[in-house]
C-alpha cells in the first residue's frame, strides 16, 4: 500500500520496544555514564525510559511507513511528528543513477535528506549500528559500512563498497556523507568557521566509480538540524564544551517542546562540463574528495549570501 495516511504494522510493538532499549543505552553513553557506578547508571537509565519509549514508538511507526508508503512519504511524516520544518532548495534528478555527496551535521539530517530527495529508491551509506538494523524496512535503504579498525572490518568495508556500487548501477540514488563522521551544523557556527569537517578519501573512491558508470554527481548541504532551544540549555553547553555533542540531538528527538528546528536542504545542480571532467581526470582519491568537498562548500557560501547561515571559510 502506497497511499493514504501512514499506519503501523503488526511488527511495530516489538520494534518499538527494541528501539526504546537501544535508545536508553545511547543516552547512557551520551551522558558518559557507561562506566559509572551501577547505582548512578540505573538512575540515568530510569530517567531515559519515558523519552526513549516515545522515540521508539515514533521510529517504529516511521519504519512501518517506509514499508507501506515509501521512503519519501515516511520521512516527511516523521519530520512532522518531530515538529521539524524542512525547506528544500533545488532538486535532484528524478530518475537515473545519482550519487549525492553531502555534509553530515547529524540529528535529523538523514531524515531530512530522504524527504528532500523525494525518491523512494534512495540508500544512505551508514555506520553499522544495532539501532539502525532494528528498523527492517529502513535497513533496506541503508548500505552498512563496518569500522575498518575492527576484526574483519576491512573486508566488511569492501563488501559495503560493492553493495553501494550495485545500488547505483541499478539506476538508484546513493547518499554518501563526505566526512564519514558527524560535522558541525553550520547554522550554529560562528562566522568564519570552516563549514565542513575533514573528509575521507573514501568519498573520492566512491566518486571515481560513480563517474565511470555515468551516474550524476550531486552536491548537497544540510543545515539547521538542531534545536537552538536545546543547544542553549546550560548543561548542553557544558557538555559540548567538553566534546559531548550528542545530548542536544537526543533531547530534541525524545523530549517534547523542541519544535524550533528549521532545516534547509540545498541540492546543487549535477556536476557537469569542466567540473565533471576535472573529477574524471583527477588521479587520486584525496584529490577527487577535495573537489566534491569544494562543491558542497560552495553551497554553504550560497546559503550565507542568502542570509540563512554564517559565512564559512
């Protein structure tokens, strides 16, 4: 069924419970309490139960909607449920193989990207996490990449690359996060800060293969995925000064009231002409990575000129 209002399936309650349990564990980790005394850890776990149950139910419903209505409709629906507004600037090709290269500010960026692309044949390259695997319909739209530092990780990453390329070869859309790690949300960056983090040469490898198969290379930029209200809370600011950046996203996803999220997804035009030729002629993965990173950074400068985000370096 692909029309009408989203409805839950019979598997939702089990998935909701599993996601709630995994959310509790992530909140404990985010609070730095994994190795705390058991009594302290149990208090944090107890406090996390209600918001995690709410998150589990919402994401289980999202997963069921992916199966029933398609990825784009489900993503738009869950964004509304979170109280987040998504503005889309630009448009990706409506058909054919497309490699979308984007930044990764975290929080709602993946959901916003799914909603913005508007296609149901989208897959995202993602870290292999139990939380994501707990959503079976969503998992069909994820290409899991293992940590190469783990035993057997290099072989698993090679398998992930093959799966990603196979997805593209079927004339579908693949989303690659250039950095492969969480980056700052430029909406909350100071003027002059770098718009992007350090990007992985693996992005250049993906671009090389995509260019050879004739896929469109599309830069994209996501900003405004965080709640300013959450980020201004004193204990969140205290945590972020100490490098703990996961508290605000967890708060806005699990606690009511953080509905001040205004996301902008900027989708650039497919690279063509001289830009595409430069990618094809580049001899190193690092060089190709630098070129597509520059295309995404250019979108950040466009956003700054429009007065939406700080001026990046």
